C-alpha cells in the first residue's frame, strides 16, 4: 500500500528532559518512583547525569549546594506527596541560604484531583511559602515555559528556591510526533550563565567612598553572597588597595584566603566591637552577625550594605547606606573611584593584627598536648587531621554543633566556595548531600566532611549513595556519643541505673565506620592520634570509594565560647 506510516511519537517525559537539557542542566539529584521514573530515564537518555539518593531531604540539600557552587540552579527531582514533603526541608534551606534550586516533582493525574489519588497533595500550595515561584504548567506545551521561568526566577535577583509540578498525565502524555519535542523545548530562551548584574546608584557610591575615607576603624565583612557572586578578585583588589581588614562569615571563608595578612577572623570579637564603618558584602545582619547590634557591635557603627535585594538594607535598625546591586559590579564601581588607604600606623588595624597574632599563637600552643595514645578531644583530633591534609584544594563540609564551630576556626580555607556548613538555617543533616554535591562539582578535589556523630545520623544512609556513585568522600565522624557535649561511659552507666538517658545522649561507641563497610565503603575506627593519622593517610589513597573514619573523642568536653551565637544583648534584658 502507499499509506504513509505515522511519525514516531514521544512522551511528556521526553519533553521535560529536552527542556532541562536545553536549559543547560547537567546533573539532577533525586529519587524516582511513580510517576517520575520516566522523567529520570528520559533525562539520562539525553545525557543528563542522575544522582539517585535514599531520602529526598538529602537530594534537595545536594541540589541547593550544587546551585551555590555552580552559580546555576541545582535541580532536584522527586515523587509527589511524601517526596515533596521530604524535599521541603531542602527548598526551605535553599531559600533561607539564598541559593538557587529548582524542585521538580511528579503529582497525581489532573483528572483525579481531590479524589484521594495516589500520593495526592496540593504541592504548588505546599511549596509556595518556601519558594520564589511555585507553579504547574497550564498544559503539556507550557512545560518548557514553566521550567524556564522556574530556573530564571531561582537565579535572578536574590537567588532562591522554585517549584514545578509535573502531573502524571503530563509525564505520560503521548506526543504524536516526536519532532515537536525539540521544537517546544527550544521555543523558550536558554537560561543565561549568570543573572543580569545591576550597578549601585553612583551618588551612593560616592557617599560610600566618603564614609570609608572618614572612617577611623573601617572593616570589610564578606558573606556567602559575595562567594556566590564570584566577586573574589574585585574584593581582593579592594582590600589590598584600601588596606582595610576583613572578616569572612562562616561560608565566605576562603573567598580571600584565611591566611591573608588582613584577615582578622582570629580577632573577630574585637573587630566587630571597634569598627566604625563596615562595608558589608553579601551578608545579612541576622543572628550570624548578631543583628548588627550592640553590645557585639559598637552602638554607632555605620554599615555600607551591598546587596542585590534592596529590602535587606537597614534591617534590624542598622544605620545603613545601601548600595543595591551585584557585588562584583558594585565592588568594581568602588574600585573605579579614588580609594582611601588605611595607613600602616593606624592603631585600630595594628591592634587587630596584634590580637590575631596573639590568638593564633595561643591556639598553636594548646594543640600538641598529651601522649599519642591519649583519648582525643576536638583540638588534638583536628591537629592530626590538619597536619595530614594537603594544604590546598580541599573542599570542607562541616555540620554539628561543637564539631562545626571548632573546625570552622581550626581549618584554614584558601579558595572561594570551598567550605559548606549548616548555614543560615543551621540545618543538621545537610552533610552527606552537600558532600556528594561538592564532589560532583569538584571531581578532582578531595571533599573532607567533618561532622558530629549526631549530625551524621540525619543522613547516614546516603553513604550508600556515595559508595554506589563511586564518590571518594572522606567523612570524619567526630564521635562523642551524643549531641553537644555527648555522653561518657560513667554518665551512660548512671543513666542506665536510673532507667533514663538524657535527651542529648546517643548510644556510646556506635561503630559508624562499620556502617560504611556494610555498604561496601571503607571504614576505620580511630581511638587515638596514631590510629587517626594512619586511617586518614590510608583514606587519602582511596580514589573511588567513600570512606568513614569514626573519630572517638572524649565526651563531656564542654567548650566555652566567650559569646554564644544566640546570646541576647544585655540591653534588651533590662527592658
Ligand atoms: P552569610 O550567611 O555569609 O552572612 P547571607 O546568606 O546572610 O550571608 O547573605 C547573603 C546575601 O547576599 C543575601 O542577602 C543575598 O541577597 C546577597 N546576594 C546574593 N547574590 C548576590 C549578588 N550577586 N550580588 C549582591 N548580593 C547578592
Ligand atoms: Mg556529638
């Protein structure tokens, strides 16, 4: 017969995959199930890598960290209902951290809405409070436009999370002619390499220069927004031209090396207290910076606040000159002006640098104490780790309370975007997702996770993900048998006699190292410095398998910080 055969057909899943490919997506973090298996398979078929997790929380955390590291929205794919509820943890975390990520999730068939369908949930509404944009495409052919808008909205302005709902009947829809797939996928613009960059009002730039010129004790504070903006070269020039000391927030460590002569991290309290004019680059005046308020800051400190979001300026009553714009662009604007230079004789700067020297010497002196076979504490364990790790190209991931706080000041970071931690939301459980994302983004670098035993427990099952994906993570579980100060054997026996355990306790001597081996990974138990050193040296030779070193430290070692993060101002207590 001369009857023409029908053209080959395609599916909605293939349209979704072609759309993501067109938008430049290289990797997706997620978990499949009905109805998104076809989506993942179609993505893999067009050359997108799919990293399959064990819990959507970790997958979403990984996507958000990948968004931060790569400067493009990280993409997460989950099933609907419970899958989205689990992933909400990740989108809320991304939103609070100002990191770009897109969650794509399957949902029930559109003709079964409100009927008690399989995993039915109004996901667009559920995600909305934690997202910049949350939508379901109006029809199959609108999938590319909705995905593009979600990617663009995640990236532009203040970065954050977005959500796209993918009903099962859209995914399974039979597209009659497969040439429509490419046609529709490519009918929308491609996401640009970065968001459009705006400049600050030139008048405000001139005022900022005036303020910096008159300052007696200026300070530059760099935040993870500056790291995200990839503004390291401009900021380094600004610091070196002006000779203004600087302080990174926890995730901005390494934007400019921690060992730069003008880095005053080791004199943080003094710097905050004494600064009169602060150039704030990509950091909010939230709990991490003590709300910009006295007594941690001087009562009449003036902030020059560079941020992409205008509403951020003046938060919490801070006396602020806003410079609204992209940090890289605005820093270049400042560099184009005649800049003041702090003289070497400035008493405030020499006071800070003196304090840095003194504090560094003090902590060095406190390091090597006790015999090699003594029970370890944070400092002695970290000293061993620091001595063995290569000086460069380490990507640090850290979570936990004391484990993270002490590691933050202990380990120097030399490169931008080489340290991830619990962040603005202080989220525990991010460690495995972040480490996997970091290794995916930096395939040739060593990712070292330094995590508390409690923090590790939130996402330990992702060890299987790491082993299966052949990611050579090195996870150092700093094990004190519990949350905060942990639990020693005597306390444990006592609690057993009483029949109760404190809420902070975990089972003593849990073998997290064996957990790694159960998955085919590598595990070591390290009870003293000698064992820790040999385990870490061996782990560093492993190139295609995940490693866990269970680092036993003495419980009960309460660390006293001069000021707790959460400490309220004394003024307020008087009200
Ligand atoms: P940290 O936790 O390091 O103090 P925050 O997350 O509080 O940092 O602050 C980061 C800030 O950076 C946010 O207010 C965000 O709006 C801002 N930001 C992100 N990207 C840019 C950019 N490209 N230009 C200017 N500001 C940015
Ligand atoms: Mg602990």
